[in-house]
C-alpha cells in the first residue's frame, strides 16, 4: 500500500517525536517501505548545525541510527530554507514531491488556543499534500 514514508524531523526536539518515529517504523516494516526523514534548517548557524553541510550530515546520521534501531530502510532529506519558522509548510510540501512520498507521518501536539487562530503544520500538510497524511499526537 505504501512505498515511501516521509517523516518531518526537528533534531532540536527529538524527544517529542518518539510516537511518530515508532509509528513510521512500524508502518515501514509492515509495508516493506522506505522511510525518509526530512529536516528543515536555515543556512545560517543554529544550535543544531553551523552550516547546511553539517545539518545534512546530522540528518544522515539520524536516519542511519533510526534504520539500525528499527531494522528499516531509511534515508535523510535535508532541506534548507531562508526562514524555517515561516516557510516550514511550503518547504515540507516541496519535500513530499521531491521524495515522492505516498505517506507522511507527522508528530503533533495537543491543540491549544493558538491552533484556533493559526493552522497546524499537520493540518496544512494534510490539506495540500498529494500523499496520505497521518498525524500522531504525542
């Protein structure tokens, strides 16, 4: 049913992704699908990486560790954005096309007041992606 599963990853908040990561790995094993971990970063230095090259390396290391831990086929897809905070949704939608994902598994949070004013990332991706989207609440 699914061949390529994309999962957006924020390396600064890996601790909040455990349920979504496990869900994607379980689905990948079940469907014998490949998982592509997508990270979005700015070209400027951050607490995660000092350069786009370092960010790509860290994403590749993350994907390799997930592949080994879960026994799945996995790879990384690092995206560079001029402003990830405001450009995240369009960048992730672009990644869905670039990776040819047919399923996106995204972590979410319990809605709060601001979610009634600004749309959630998961809701935006689900509403505009050409792939199925599963939002996993932590």
